[in-house]
C-alpha cells in the first residue's frame, strides 16, 4: 500500500491504513490545518462579495426623495377632530 499524502497537512503518513488515516484525521493539527485551508476560500469569497456590492452601489443613481422631508408645508393645517385635538 502506498503512503497516504494529506493535502491539508502537507505530509505523508507512515501508517496509511484506514485506521491510521482515521486517527490522523481526528488529530488537532489536521483539524486546525483543515480549518485554515477552508478559511482562505471564505475570506476570498467575502472580499469578492464586498467588491460586487460596492460596484453595484456605485452604478446605481442616488435615491430620489419623495414627499415632504420635514413634515407638511406651513400653509396646510392638520384636519380637525382627529388625534391632533
């Protein structure tokens, strides 16, 4: 049986039997290396997503304001007999 190469750890296992592989995959170093390996892809994905979001925001025109910003104009009175009395 040929030696097993662990791509996450970058080592060849001496005991490449199924038990040896399983034992290696349960080790702390292997788990840490596996987390580090996949976190690279997560960081790249997040950066690409942020860049796409910023690009979309820069291409959109600014939103137009509708209605009155500070309340009704001074010439309009509120209706009588409601919550304002």
